[in-house]
C-alpha cells in the first residue's frame, strides 16, 4: 500500500501538535491545583480604553516634517501640505513625478515618531 510523503508528514505534525496541546493543558491544570488554601486567583483584566491622540506630539511631527521637506535641496515642497494624526503622516498636494513622491515618502519616514506615511499627490500629465 502506497502512502504519500505529504500524508505521513501531515500525520506526524498533527500528532506533535496534539501532544503539545495535551502537555500545555496538563501543565495548566496542575498549576491551577497548586494554589494554597485560602488564596484566590486574580481575575482577568480586560483593557477597553482607546489611545487618545496627542495633538502636541502630532503638531511637533508636522513641523519637523515640513522643515525636513523644505530643507531637502532636491525636493520642491511649495505645493505639498503635511498633516499628522496619531503618528500617521498624510502628504497631499502636487508633485512633478513619481520620483518626487518617493522622495517625499523617504524624507517623511526618516522623522522619528512617524509610524506610517500616506500620500495623496496629484501628478500632472507630461506635455
């Protein structure tokens, strides 16, 4: 009888996973029984609060990014606006080509505290 190699590997992996699961379950059950009499376990804490945006930090990042874009000698930032919210930078405006868009993203990602850069640039058609 022929059994494929994939099937043998699958059965071995399944057995290993099953044994590992049983070992974890047995460890957790035995650890739960080790509590001293009169000692109660803590209840699970569920955190439901959302992180509030910090407008001061966002404003600081905006100014740093505007300064970085302006100081780059190879990037024309006259028609680009920067908005930062929760560390996510939004660059909007008009750039000459895709190269300028990539340059703006590269400059923005160098700023410490920027988590992500999103662009919404208009690129005029070459005439």
